[in-house]
């Protein structure tokens, strides 16, 4: 069984930085996509960033140039480095895993990021 556990969420001032981690456990296929989504109260869950098993990345326009997604395959962990944080970045951030064969989706429990002065 696959489990995703996020950590690193915190209260930070505008312009500050945070690094989120997502540790994956269980049997994960070699070909997969991992990423981050976020959801503010009353809003839908929006895409933030993704990274393939081969290391290719993709970002939402709102975070390009500020956020960096990376992974450590040996540790089965994906990271989200968030710089120059803005109040509009405030949300619960969820780790996401999409395996290809078989095609399945998994979600972490979420970690709260609050950007406020």
C-alpha cells in the first residue's frame, strides 16, 4: 500500500521561504509522476508543480520563478522549495502521486502553509 506523508508547512512572513517534503512509502512503480497541489478555504484544489520519474518538471504560472520541485529517488521523497512567499500562497499543500502501470492516484494528508505578517 502506498502512503504519502507531507511535512514542512509553517507560518512565514511575506518574502520568506519554506521547504516542503513528501515521503512516499510502499510499492511504487518506476514510471510515475509526483507533484504538489494546494487548496485554500473555499477554493478548489489547484495544481502547483510536478516532476516525472525522469526528472522533468512543470509549474503553475503563479509559482514559476519562485518555487522549485525536486526529488530524491533513493529516499522516495519529493520536495517543494518555496521562495519569496506571498499571502496568496496561503493554503493546505497536498502531495500527489500518479502511477502509470497500473494507473492510480494517491494523496497525502496535507500540510498548512500560512504567509502572513
